[in-house]
């Protein structure tokens, strides 16, 4: 299994950068180009890079220009939510209750099979699982290869989706999942953790020992893959991601933000306190203060594990929601 994984990584690394030259004409042609010729070029290049003809042919046979994918990609709604609005939308009582129920049901798997290998907080794993797929309930129904072929051919961000397509083909070639069951979002995010194929190649793991890294159906593999992602993103065991704090409205917004790190003693000198008014226990530790909605809004002290969550999705709102949801659940 280790050899197969090394071959997968090698093939994916080789394929990700391959084929840019022949992709440009298809990108320029847009949807008026010859999609069959585009698929034939993908097939030739994949086989030339070492993937088996049968695996590639089977995967590409499922693809046709998917107008629903293009429509979703071109008409993504733009939301300009405040943190308070985002929090109310994402951290609902139902989401928290469902998370607590899922944690109670799966706690043994998480703690005994996953967290013994990865020194990651259970709340962080649960928070990501909850936000990404509603604890596995909403994983997306698009065929990943079809979606990625369409987006690579259609033109917008073609290079990015081309690379992800070749990672997906390498995954199928390794036998972790059949093409018919490789489903995800319209943009190719896969399974319960919503990994892009490149993230799968790098972080997906086989925890249940069946020889496949199954982030679609295997809860141990789902948890292990999320935990491995966090560990690989710099998670420090035994430390918190952050906490809600009280910040005087007189503290200028320009002194806050992820890049403005200070010792907790320095923050306390500026009037920052824990909720309830208590001083921080470890004044020499460093952190940054976020106050997303400005004076009068909620504020949070965030530590280096916040950055690990943010590497999963580079959004302060997302990382705060993961941390807060995980706190409520675990």
C-alpha cells in the first residue's frame, strides 16, 4: 500500500504540470470548441504520463459538457455578510445539535483510531466536518471528472481545473474509488471533507485499513484525512485555536487583525480581557485579536492553530466558525 501511495504521489506530481500547451487552444475556443477532441487530448496525455488506458478511458467516458457546472461557476452569488450575519447563518442550533449527536455516535472512532495518530483537537475535526458537509449529509452529486473536464475546457481558471483533473485521474488510476462513485461539488470538491483532488493526493489517509482512502463513505478515513490536513498545516497539539474576548471600543481597529500579534500581557495593557473579565493565565503567550464587525461587535483572540484551520479555507469567518462549532460540539 505504501508503494501504491508513492506511485500515486509521483504520478499526480508529474501530471499536474503536464499538458498546459495543448490546453490553451481549448481554453481559447471555449464551449464552441470540440469537446471530444479535448477529451482525446486529455486521454493521450494521461496515458503518456503513465496512467492506464482502461482507467482513463472509463473515467472520461462519463464526461460531456455539463452546462449546470458552467452555470454554477459563472453565476456564483456574492454575499457580503457581516460576521454577525454569517455566524447566525452557519452556527445554527440545529447544526450544533446535529454535531453533538454525530460526535456522540462517532466519538470512539475519532478518539481511538484517529487522534491516537494525529495530535489534533476533536473539535477542530468535527467543526470542519460539520461546515463542509453537514456531518456527511451533503457531499455533492456532481461527477468529479465530468465537472473538472467541463471547467478545464470551458476556460475560466482553466489551468487550475486542468491540474485538478489530472490529480483526479491519478486517484482513479490508483483504485481508491470508481469513477461512477467519485462525486462532489460542481467545482470538484470531493466527499465528506470536500477535498479538491490535489488535497486528497496530499492528505487523504486509509485509517480503516481496507487499502483505499475513502473520504466518501468511511468515517475513519474522513476523520483521519481532516486530522492529517490540520497536522500538515501546522496544528500544534495541546493548544487552543482561540477564544472570544472583550475588547474596549476605544482600541483602534487598525491595531487588530491576524498580522498584529502581541503577547497577552501587551493585549491586557490595552484593556483586552477574557469573557467575564478575568486576565489571561499565560501572559507571555502571543496572539492576535480579530473584531470582524468593528467596535461594538464580537472579538476573538486567535492563536497559531487558527492559522492551521484557515489553511483549510482561507477565510477568517470560516476559521472562527469551525473553532466555535467545535467548541460547542466537543
